[in-house]
C-alpha cells in the first residue's frame, strides 16, 4: 500500500499550498508595512570577500524597518541568475525579515572565476558573514533566526550551506537543481550535447567558466553536488520545497518525499503547474514564502 501513503502525502502537500494564500490580502506579499520614520527599511550594498581571497561577491542586504534585532533570510539565485527573485526578497522584508542577496564570484560582475565549487563556498561565506558579531551589531541581525532559501542552482547552494550549519532554522527551495544528477548524464555524447543546448545562453554573465568545464566539474563531483543527499543531511528542521511541473518538479517532489520518509515532520511544499521561474505564480510564491517564514521558531 505504499502508493496509497504516497497519494495521501501528495494530497496533503497540494492542499497545504492551496490554503496558504487564503489571507493573501493581509499578506506582506502584496501589502506595504506602516511607515517607520525612526527605523526605515533600506538597502545596504557591499562586497563580500571570498574565503580564499580569489574573488568576491557583490552583495545587497535588504534591511527591514522597525527596531531590531531582526530575523534574516539568505536568498540565493540560480544559474546564471536571470531570475533574481527580488520580489521574494521584498516580500520577506515587508514581513519583518532582513534579506541578504548576492552574486556568486565570477557572475554578474563579481570578481573572480565562476564554478559550482566556488558558488558553494560563497554560500557558506555569506552565512558566516551574517553571524559575525560586528555585522550582527551593526545591522540588527538576530543570529539565532537565520533561514536560507534558493532557486534552481541556488537551491543546491542553500541546501549545502544549511546542511553544514545546524543553527539555520529553515530551508526553502524553489525548483531546486539536482546538479550532480544532471552532471552525471554528461558522460554520454547525447547527455553532453543536451547540456550544451540547455546552457548555451547562460554563459554571458559568467567569467572564468565554460559549458564543457562546468559539465566536467559536475560530472566528476556528482556525489558532492547530490541535492537529495544535502537535503537529507539538513535533517529534521523546517523545510519547504516547491517544484515546477514543467521543469525540475519531479526531482523536487522526489526529494520532498524522501525527506518526509526520513522522518522530517516539518517538511512541506508541493508541485505547481508553472515554469522554472514560476512566471505566472510570483504572488502565490511570495505568499507561500511569507507564510512559511511566519511558522519558523
């Protein structure tokens, strides 16, 4: 009767996504907060150095309004990052969260060479930056309340960083990319050709990387970039995974089911009928994120 349990799980996940938007009109996804003249929201741009000194990340800390300290969401974009998800950053900020966004080194003008390994290191560096006492004091960050989110490739980077930091209170994935799985497929001529075709338009914003070089990196390090393994390593903490039916949804649903079957009773999410960028579900996605943030301890 395993299929029955799976069907019940999927129905529960579907219903949870449908009812999350009932109070949308009252939601920070679409409603501005009251003006705070004493502690107004503001953006802070800065450069976050890479840990090995080989490059840096152009970063932006979206400070929320009101007296702190505030919880903080670390939000990673995908590959190469055409969809920045800044509408989600603004929604989370309206909900009372600081949000840190960045461009991995070698992407979108950030100094250094882009690679999947560098991006993973950058994710860990950004999380560590949020915990530094001087940054906590300067920006009113509550280091006990940091959540991580990521879209596509950023979903792997978020999972990787959160799995290695037991103090992260939540992980939110948006059509996350199973890099290791797809990298392994480039071992065949057809797989490599498919990879090239899929990513031919993605290289312009990236420095120090080639399509074949990235394929080789992901192929030779498939275990390192195993999304399911990193999500399972994250453990029993709050987890949300939303997949796109026309893109990486099946992989995401498989990983969500694996997390539930591994005992994570705080896992939620679902499969939405949309594209990889959630192009026609942006407000619903923002509402889902804000609602989920509100459930975190």
